C-alpha cells in the first residue's frame, strides 16, 4: 500500500511538472502570437497630427506622402492624422486651445497665433532639437525663425514661404481684348472697365471664408497706402490708430474696386477653391492669391489656362506711403508641439516633425512648386516654368506683414467680417472704428 501511495505521488508530481512545462511553453512559444502581439501593441506609440494638407495641390500631396512613408518606416509609431481646410483648422485649434486639448502636432501660424498659444502655456519649445542639428537650424533664411520665437525660445520652424498677394493673370485673355497688364492703379481700373464691357470677370474673388480678401488683397493694398511702419504702430496702438485717415482711405480704395465691378457677383458666397475653379475655366482674366496657389495651378489648371498664366504684383497706388515692390505674407506655417508631450511620445513626434520640416521636407516642398524659407537652390531645369517665374519674382520683392499674422485673433475676425461688410456697401469709417476698438482691447491685454 505504501508503495502504491509512493507511485501515485510520483505520477501526481510528474503531471504537475508537465502542466507547469506546458504553461511555460505557452508563455514563451505556443502563445507568442497573442501575447507577443499584445506586447507589440503595448510598445507602439501613438501620436496625433492636425494639418491643412487636404487638397490635390502638389504641396499637400507631398506632405501626405511624407506621413505615409513615415508610417512604413516606423511601424512602431501609430500616426493618427486629421486634415482640415485652412479656415476650419484655425477655428478648431482655437476651440481646443480654450479647453487645453491640443493634438500632439499641429500646423500653426507664426506671430499672433504662436504668441497666443505660448501665452496659454500650450506649446513647448524646440530649441533642444534645433541645437542638436545645427546644419538644419543654420540654413533658414534671415529672420525666418522670428515669427516662432517668443522670449528667446523657438517654438517651430517655417515649412514654406507664404507671400499672400500675387496677381495671376491669363495673358491670352488680356491679348484677346487688347488690355495692358496693369503696372499702375489707373491701368488696373482701366482693365477692370474693359473686361466688364467684354463680359469677362476682371478679378475672380471667393470670400465665403472671410480671410481671403484680407490675406490675398487687402493686406497688400493697405500697405501700399499706409506703409508698414504705420501698420505696426497701429497694431501696438502706439502712435497710430485704425481710425486714422490713411487706413480709412485703404478701406475706401478696396470698396471702390468692388463698386467698379472688379469682382464677380456673389463673391462672398464662394470659397477659395471655387474661386480658382472659375479661373481654371477661363472665365476670369485675373485671380489674386498667395504663392501657395501656384501648386494648385500647376497640378490642376487645364493646359490652355496654365500655359497662358503669368504672375505680377499689385500695382502702386499714387500718393501711397508704402513700398510698391512688396507683397504681404509670412515666412510660412510651422508645426506646433503640444506642451503635454513627454517621453516616447515626444520622441516619436519629433521624428515626424523633422521628416516634415527638416531638410528633406523643405526639399520636397520646393519640389512641389512651393516657396520655402530655407536655403535650397532651385533646379530650374526640373521646376515648372511658372514656378521659376514666381521664384525669380520673389528675388525682387520684399514681404510686408499680412494682417492676420500681427493682429490679435479677435481683431482678425473683426477685420475679416468688416471687409465682407465693406464690399457689401458698409461705411468705411464705421468699419475702421470697429477694427480700432477690437485691436485696442487686444493691445490692452
């Protein structure tokens, strides 16, 4: 009996050992697909990025390709990207900023927006990354980082160069109707009159998203009249006000263009995309838009329009205080990095940041017929002729501040809404007073 008990104990011990071994094997081998998969999932870092690369222009396509390539090269990083149209992105960023719920990375604008986000303790500086890559930091054009620098700390780098106010014109339409490409304001008014008589839209405008008139036309027009120094003083509310006569004159000059029939009917009911479509269809002699529009033209305009399109700047205004060889603009959008990012998430986000905004990203941007704030020589033999034309024009033109880069966000909305009202017949002096009140409040804060 004792021997039987001993035998039974040995069998129990053997069975327990076998069971333990099976469990160990399951953990190390047989169950590796499930357990290992969970481990890999646990090790995978997830980052979010919001951007405005939503269209089929070459710049947007190039940036989306960088994100896709990054996903392939970094399977351990889950990139959750969300594309929004520019006006929608601006609005949504300010909404989530108020709730302190910023995405990990996001396209943002220099100057006013950057300063607001820094003041709200929403951003973290990138000086450490820049200083670790001096060949990257030192290759930006002069003053390119100024709009992203607050209290000596750098919060982003520009990913393009964004002059905002060029006249793209269809030379074939000008020749057909015997119209001279305008070099003076009176020649522009003559062109508007002739095209209206011929049933051609002189300047197509899409101001449904109300930043368009401000950014692409008014910022430059106003600078022609007031000069840049006056505008910067008015922004600071130090020695100038938006109720000053020169600013009221600028508003009146834009309103006069509308009264002369410069724009098609219903311009406040179509957006920038529809605006460009009307130009692509050959229905307009001119469209005023930023340098960013060229990538759209090159990718999407039909040959009969693209091959006849050329570029010039807004004509000088007689008696104006501004330099006529300028265009409004900014150095370009950059990527904001959420203040909350730390550890492996921050490391992953900065890898993507460098791919998009580093030397390779800058080159991809230039190759997409988009200007950059970075020192890269353009290969003119490979670039589209219209982009070469823009590139060479920019060697002779200075950039002055676009209004929405310097004014407080509340004042920008007042300006944008005010210009819609102005072009619908509003009183220039009343609109000037609203803008003055808004900026005075912003400057006081």
